[in-house]
C-alpha cells in the first residue's frame, strides 16, 4: 500500500469523523431546543437527593446528546454559584451513564442501510427548510442530524473495509495489532478523545472496527482499554472549560476527572490480570454469533457497548455513597484562594458563557439574576429616600457608587442578552430576551431616580428648606406604598404570574393619587402663604420622581404579559 493510499484512508476517516461530529452538534442543539424548559425544570430539582442528581444528569445528557455538554453546563452553574459541589457531583455521575446510550445506538446501527440514512438526512433538511413552525424545524434538524451521524459512521467504515489478504488489509491489520500494552492503549484512548473532545466519536471508531472484524492489539480486552481511556479523555473538555473560572468551578471539573480516573484504576486492576474478561463475561452476555433484529455479527459491537455501560454504572454505584469524600478531596487539592482587597462581587453574579450551551438554562439563570438586580436598585432608592427624610447628605456617595454598579450590571446583562440572541432560541425565549432588555432599562432608571433624590437632599440641607410634618408624613406613606408595590412586582416577575397584576395596578393608581394630592396641597399652601416658594422645586420634583419610580416598577411587573 502506497503513501497516497494511506493519505486517502486517513482523509476518509477524518471526513467521516467530521460528518459524525457535525451531526452530533446539530442533534445536541436541536434536542436542547425541543427540550425547552425541561432542562431548567430538572436542574431546579437537583437539591432533593443524590439519586435525583444522577437521574437528572443522565436525563440532561440524553437530551443534550453529550456528557461534555452536561459537565460543562454543571461547571458553569457551579461557577455562577447556583449549584453546590455535592449537587454537581451527582449530576456528573449521571451524565456518564447517560452518554452510554450513544454507544448502544451506534452498535445496533447497520452498515448496510446507508442509503436510508442519506435519505433521512435529506428528508430532515427539507422539513427544516419548508416548515414554518419552529418546533417542526427542530424536528427536521434532529432527523437530518441522525442521518449525518450514520453517514459519518459509514464513511469511517468504508475507509477501513479492505479485501482480506490485500496489501491494504495486511498493512492496517499489522498497524492495529502492533499496540498490545494495556496502558499504552489506555493512553491512546485518552489522547484521541481529548483531541476530538468526544468520547462518542472514539466509541464509534472502536465499534466500527469491531463490526468489520478488525482486531486491536491482541484482541480480547484490548478495545476495552481504549474505551476506559475515552472516559478519562472526555474530562478534558470540562477541565479546559474551568480555566479562569471560580475555585468551585475548577473543583467540579476536577471531580469529573477523579470519578473517571478512580474508575479507570479499578477496571484496569481487574482487566489487566483477567485477560479473558471480554471472551468470557462479555461474550457470555452477547456471543459473537448472536442475532439481533434479524441481523448477525453484532456480538462484538454489543460487547463494547455493554462494557461502556458497565464501566459507568458500576463506578456510579461504587462512588455514589462517597460524594462528600469527592467534594472533600477536590477542596483539598484546590484550596480556596485568600486574597486581600478582593473586589465586591458583580450584582448579576457570574454570567457564565458555559451556560450558553443550553440557551434556555442560561436565560432562566439570567432572568432570576435580573430579579436580584431589581432588588438592588430598589434598595438604592430606599437608601436615598431615607437619606432625604433624615437630611443626611452622606448617602449621596454610596448611592452614586451603587448606581455605577447598576450601570455596569446593565452593560453585562445586555452583552449576555446579545450572545443569547445569537443562540438557537425558541420563540418564547426570544420574546423573553427582548423583554429583559426593557426590564434592565427600567431597573437602571430606578437607580437614576435614586440619584436624583440625593440631589434634592443636598438642596434640602444647603438651602435650609423647611417642610411641614404633614408633607413628610404623607411622603413617607407614599413611599411605603412604593415598597409594597415593589414587593408585589418582584413576586410577579420572578414567578411570571400575571394573576396579581390587577392588585398591583390598583396600588400604582393609589400612588399616582398620592402624588397629585401632595402637589395640589402644596400649591394651596403656596397660595395661602403657608409655604416658602423656594421649597416648590424640591417638593414637586421629589414626589414626581417617586411616582416615576413606581411607574418603572409597574412596567417590570407587566413584562410578564
């Protein structure tokens, strides 16, 4: 076999792998869109038990079609501070189980039905192109992705199919049988998986070789060592993702590695001395000549899929009772950094781009965090108003600093929304993205109105203005209603429940009435000579700004409509 023949084989294998990986990516993105809301719902249940965490991790991986998808998401959630390491560990264990489904699908796929999968890809593309409904488009993309996946497998299979006894066959056979050391095969599995960042792709290659009767190493357990290595290699994606993240995010990625590393040690200790494991245990489950769905010759491919499942299920059962030990170990390997003069945390928390792998989860997190920014803005307004009542000019620098943080949070929030807009979103999520742009603007306006109140406080003090007790009491009563309005608006916003909007609107009408009554009484006192004219500007602007703050609070609540 000449050099050009080798190049053609390598190029065909790479082309097949590329087609396979593109299919996996399209499948993952569109399965995630079809699972809109389900991922967020599952994540909200992670705190209940470690068993629930395992189930949720497996479910997320099936929906996302990638354990890397799930583990990187988990790293992002830990980095954002919305998931504990204990929760993350259980989900990571479940993700390893969920990814084994892909090996079974690949093992059961026939290599003699390529035309069907080509047709499947074409049908999926036509569905996506000509459908007007978004959900139907996603279904079409899923169908097309399945076609691409198996077409990619066929390309790889064709590249490795040679006439027995030919020079190409003998050359490939010699190359595959050259590596017999179990630990070298393990390293090959790690390296290839780390390179392509997909254990499924490596499993596909091994299963394809097995389906063609190709012997790796000296046969027996040899393919299993590569499968074990692929489980370690898949941790590289999460480890790379955790670079530059918080300490806990790095720990989550490390736990993923430790889980697979310790599992690999256990299985290597069993397999290296027990050379007949594959030929006895696995062959006992699926004999080489077994017939499945009317097809023979699937025995060895099903043995590999079985081993992949056994590796992850057994390790999960072994390590699940020791989650706290994994957390303890990660905390000691990566200790908390103690830095003096650490900057105050961002109001939004960490808007982690890892979460963009699942736009619905990222948007759900951003929505909840927006509620926190809303609360921060209201706290700024309350501080400014309390400063006015107390004639305290000292609140002005604090309010200015808080407004600077609000402005910075707004920029980060808008930037994150722009990135979300570029992600594959369902129509409901697109509407939420648009809504949050307006909500963030309303929040910033509340902060700016708080800044205005501090300016009125300065005039109050520096110009020695005098306000009647009646005015101060009525203004305080008005602000108490604004605080009640805020509490109701926050509840409506976070729960996305418009059922209480009539109650909120009634309260907002009362605040409008209070402003009107206050201004009318002030004008009456001016006409009667009971109030100094220089008070008018501060008086009218103060109650006007408070009423406008109530308007912005009301706009935020009505965003759920």
